[in-house]
């Protein structure tokens, strides 16, 4: 059952969509060498192109009559993408999107952010939209996903080039609250498919932070569902939203997150978490 998205939450993600886009644009515009490496494979320009292309795809996605901006092979890859093959899609999209001029990319990114906000001004934030791997994500979750992409890749660029970058927890929390819970509440499609045989045992994990609504995620027979708090759980996770996002996207290790108390694990059976996280995972 899809969760209701409050008017306050909708305003929050729309504000974060605009503000985080502007902050990211300011960060990358000031980079002296767009060819500087950010990761083992991507330069600053590649990273900005990746984020700009996602924004462009979302502009098309939210328009009632929007046509995909991807080539045929890109559209085919979107349909069959799982969490474990997102990198294949990213490489394919980047190869079909050759623009690497930072000025051009930033102008397009900001224009697409403005267009999404304009088109969705009076829309229902809970409207489900088709996403990767035949999954369904609420409109507010789509916006929250780009906010997270901007935050994470802004962190990548700032870390590589020793520049300042902050991830406000109230904005980072939108990814968990609106995107992750949103897709799990709607339809995950093929997104979480794995070769591992589904476990018969039910695993329930409670998530709580100062910036999100308390929620319980349940894995049972390979299917993940969302439940309200109050019932028995195997593990409890209290988290700082930026730290959780950085950990889930493999920027910060689990041990470091635990040692700094940014993520605290408790509950009667916390040892079941590895089995849970092999299914409830991100690229």
C-alpha cells in the first residue's frame, strides 16, 4: 500500500530540489580542471554529465506526454536494470550523451530542475511513475532521488578536490523517507532481483532518525514490504541521514559509521541484518 505524502514533505523536497541543484552548480562551476578525476573512472565533467542526464530524464518522466531522452538501447536497459546493473546503464547513458562542457551541463541541469518544478507544481506527490527495472516510484520520491544524486556526487567532487561540501540532514533524509520507502511501498519490479534463494524466515528491521518518519521494513520470501512501527522486530537502526546514504552508496564503510555512532544498530537479533541488506541494497 502506497504511503500518503504530506503537503509539508512535498514542499520540503521541492525546496531541496531547487536548493541542492543550485549548490551543486556553484560547486562544479568553480572547479579549475573539469578533467580532474573524481573516481577511478569518472572526471568532474563525467560526474556532472551523469547528474545532468538524470535531471533531463526526470524532466521527460514527469511530463504527461514526455518522450524518453534515451536511445533505444538505453530504454531497453532501463527496463531490465536491477540494483546490481545500474553501472551498466550509467555507462551506456554517458556514452550516448557526449557533452562535457561544464557551463553547458550546468545550464541544462538548472533548466531541467526548473522545468520539473514548474510541471509538477499542482501534481499529487504520491503519483506513481515508472522507474528502473519496471519499478514504481512516487513523484516526490523521484525528486528525492535527484536530491540524493546531487548530494552524493557533490560529496565525491568535493572530497577529490578538497573543496567544502555539506549534506544537510533534513535534505538527505528525503531519500530514505520518500524514495526508498516510496519504491518499497509501490512496486519494486525487478529492481531488487538477486540470484540468492529467498529466505523463508521473516526479517523485520525498524528504522528511525530525527528527520524521518519511523518505519519498519520487512523481508519475507524475497519480497520487501513496509509496515508501521509497533510490532515485533529483529533489529533496530537509528541513523544520521547523510551517513546512512553515504554508507548505502559505499562511500563510507559500515565499521566507520558504527564507530562514530552515526548509525546505531540494536534489537534482539541484529545478526540477521546481513541477510536483509543483501536484498535491500543500493548500487
